[in-house]
C-alpha cells in the first residue's frame, strides 16, 4: 500500500513538472516513423504516461521476433566460425527455453553449413544448489542421443544471471562424458553474476536492475517471440 502511494506521488510530481497536456491525437506532430509524438514542446503527453503505466504492468520490450531471429543468426555464425564448421559440434539446450533456442540455433547453423549439428536437451533440476528448497521440483528428461566425449558442446539457455544454472548444467553434462570443450550461448546476458561464469555467445546484453526480471517468451513455449524486462513487484 505504501509503495503504491509513493509511486502515485512520484508520478503526480513528474506530471506537474512536465505540465502534462491532453491534446487530440490528430493535432500532435507525428514522429519520423509516423507514430504520434509523446513529447511536445518540452512536455510529455498524457498518452506517454498511460503507456508508462502499461510498461510497468507488462514490462518494457527489449527484443521482438525479428530482433530475436537476427540475434540467433549472428550467434550461429559466430559458433560456426569459432568451431571451423559443424561436424564435431553438439548444441545442447538447458530445459526449458534453452531447448527451443538450441533447435533454432541448430537450424541457423544448417542454413550456413548445409548440415545441422547434433542436438540434445539437458535437465538440471537435480543438480541445482537449491534443490533442497524445492522438494516438489519437476524433473524432466535429459536427451543426449550422441557420445559427449570428444565433442565441442554448446550449452544454450535463455538468460544468464547468477551463473548457478550454468554450473548445474556443467555438472549434469560431465556425468555423460568428457567433452573436448564446452561453450555457452545465451539469448540474454543481464549481469549480476554470483559465480565466475561468462557466455561465449550472447544475443543481447540487458540492463536490468536487481528488482527487475528478464522474461524470454518463445513461440514454442509461449506462442510468441519477445524479451521483456519487468518489475518483480
């Protein structure tokens, strides 16, 4: 309640400072791209603040579907260039959203090289360092239909944050063999590391505060492609 009152007071002060006006949309000067300007003569419109309120509720969008496709295409090219091909590559997605991302990376690599690398899925539930705090955690299957030993493995996940998920994934992977090398590809790197983990391939670096969360939505799991940053409260 207090937080809400403080937020409303802050908005009221900002509104007063900017002397918000309410003009008909057709009278406002359009932007270069044809959309209605939200700032006019040094003042923000009421439309601006309505959209700000929606952004707080639904989150601000960092990537749309086209931007995600471009990021994955670039990452695939970087993976192929470093590996000098796709023959000895294996793309392994960390469940849940790492799996469809791995599939899309493998498809992009196939478009570049003419053949797809082998793919797998890794469940890390029992390897998490907080598994004791979630006794009813859902354990999914690990699917690695190839010999891990001697291959270059690219682990794929949606968001890199503390690094604890990656640590768990490494432990789970090593139980299946001894890879030649392990690389990490993430769609979003939001910083905030608690362990010495760094991604080799990054789609986008997201500037998110400690009280915000990065939400990746994909067609395969959510029905659409986008990345949002949303307040935890």
